[in-house]
């Protein structure tokens, strides 16, 4: 399943972005907003934004959006790494 969003021409024209950057920037904004609300995981937000792991990791940091990483996640990662 794929979802398509329709942005009215009047809104697209009002955006202060070059036309060639609009779609990519909107996808990044959507991904970050959904990640910040806990709706998407970091990996899925990366997929929506179309960014690499490092590049995508910078965006929430610049906006002071905390990573969703708990002590249990750290424990699981350390256990996995020791295998």
C-alpha cells in the first residue's frame, strides 16, 4: 500500500523552497514529525525521509528531539554485541 498526499498548488507556490527541493523537504518534515510523536521508529522515519542513518540522525538532534532509546534498548544492544 502506498499513500499519496496532495499539496494544493497555492501552498506549494507559497513555500520558501526551490521547487526541486519541496518534495524532499516535505518528506523529511513528515518523517521527523512522526518520529517525534512516536508514530514511526527511527528506521522507518529514515525510510520516509530518504536519508542515510548518519544524515537522518542529525535532523532530530538539531531540533532537540530526543532519541527513542531506553535503558532496555541499550541492554539489548550490549547483549547482542557480546555474542
